[in-house]
């Protein structure tokens, strides 16, 4: 069936890369994009954020160059909850974050992405990864992990495997619905 609703390239990438976040299963998703002009991309991000507003979602560029953007789609309420977890607070403090305030943490993450050559591994906390797994990866990214999926798992591999499968099924469902003609707005799960 031909897609009845026009879906932009950015919207298609959001569905491909962020379906579990759109569905409310995941705090945030990160993806890169090339081939957009700066003004065109920012305009599309503003348009998407108008669509996302009632669903409690926000799309922001974390890093941008002339031909590349690292975009972050997240649920601010979920991120606030995740960053207040005691294990997450400890990881963030060790990584140089002085506060658990969500806005401050995102600005600090943007600065680290812009100014430091090493990738800030605490970014897993912004994506909803378990703090114990983020900590395990920070401690030794080359250490044998229990399993891999969206992230390297160092604790609770069975639980993580179930989550990975839910994410996979969600993405497949969302891609199928877009192909069948659903609009992005029809796929949004409201404010969690």
C-alpha cells in the first residue's frame, strides 16, 4: 500500500531510530543525520517539536557541524526521573556534572560532545540505560559483558534481552505502520 501521508526524511529517521522512545518504552534515543542545511534542519526540528509537545517529547541537536547533526529525542519527565537515581547521580558527579537538573545536564553533555575528543559514556544515562551497565562500560568498555543489544549489559542480562526484544518489535511495528500510511502523529504515545 502506498503511503497516504507525506512523511519527511527527518520523520522517517525519527521512526527508524527512535520508535521505542516514541512509544514511551525508552527515555531517549540518539541518532546522526547528514545532508541537511542548517536552517532547513532547525526548521524541521521546530515543526516536529510542535507535533511532539502534547506527547511529552522533545527533539534537540546535541552537536552540529556544517554537514552533520547528532540529534536527541527524549522524554524530559523520564530523563528527570532517571537522572535522580542514586547510581546515576554518582556516575554523573564522577563525570563532572555538578547538578542533576535536566537542563543543566543536557547543556553539559552538549559541551562535552563539542569540546572533548573522547565520547562521553555517561550518555547512556540520557538514553535510559541501567546505571549499573553504564558504570560497567565506563569502568572498562573492553571488559567482557554479559550480552549486547542497544547497549553492553553487565548486570541482569535476561531482563536486558527482554527489553531489546520489546524495542525490536516496537521498531518493526512502527516501520510497518508508517509503510501502511500512518502519520508520525498517529504513532505518538502521550506524556509518560
